[in-house]
C-alpha cells in the first residue's frame, strides 16, 4: 500500500524534472517510499509555459506502470500546481516604499473622512460636556488619548508591532492573503485542466 498526499503548489526551474517526492508526501508499508519518490512525473518543456498541472490520475498511472501490484491511497487535493520560474522574484525597494506610502496616506485619509462623516469632533465636544459639565471646543484631554487608542487598536487588530507578533493567531490581513492565494491556485488549476480537456477533445476530433 502506498499512501500519498499531494502538495498544493511547487516551483521548479525551466527544463527540470518533477519527481513524485517533490509533489507529494509518501508513506508505504514496507518503507520503500524513497524509491517511489524518485519516479519522474513531468519534465518541463518551453511550450508548456510557466505553469503546469499534474493530476492524481496521471500520478497513479505512473506508479502502476512501475509497480503494477501496489495499491495507491490518495489524500488531499487531486491536483498539484507546478510553477516554473528561473529564479525567485525579489521585492523591489522602490515599489515597496511607494506602495507603503500610498497605503499609509490612504489609510490616514480614510480615517479622517470617516471622522468627518460621523462628526467625530462634535461627538467629542458633547461627551466632554456631559462628563465635565463645561463645553469646550478643543477637549484635548479626550482627543489625545482617543488618537493613541486608534493606533493601539490598529496594532491589536493586525497583531503586529513592526516584525514582532503579539500572538500566534493569524491577523485579518494574513487571512485575506491566504484566501486570495487559495482562490488564485484554484482558478489556475481549473483553467489549466480546462485547457487540457479542450486540447484532448481537439486531438480526438483531428484523429
């Protein structure tokens, strides 16, 4: 019995081979998982572009050709996405700083516009009047702590102080990035499988 669980996504260099050990975690009853891990599933060709999908049925066929008597028990996703990249993409500092400035000032403007929409200044004045019994146009003793509270709330919300995490729970931004990456992977796999099926139907029609 061979148990295998496919990874969701791997990255290889152009022209290299993809082995079973690269795309899946393997477990066998007799401990020969390394032997199956060396099976070649795919070799990149320039006409394949920068992405390729390996399907579970293709993997099972390769395994059965090598060991006809073995039973394969798959778990997890039925496809693995293979991305082809010559070298890892490094972040560009100019773009990073530009994006940081846009987000910083955009967030500041969003907060100020929200405060203007809800008449936050008048609210502070009214709250101060209710507490002290005196009306003042600039209740700084209330507004300054409120401003620090907004910043503290952002830190707690995003669970980060620069590179230091407050706890191990993922913050909302990390969850959104994770869901975005999952959706991208699902779309790319679906699109590649659709292209394969269209090519297969075209080949059958030509035949």
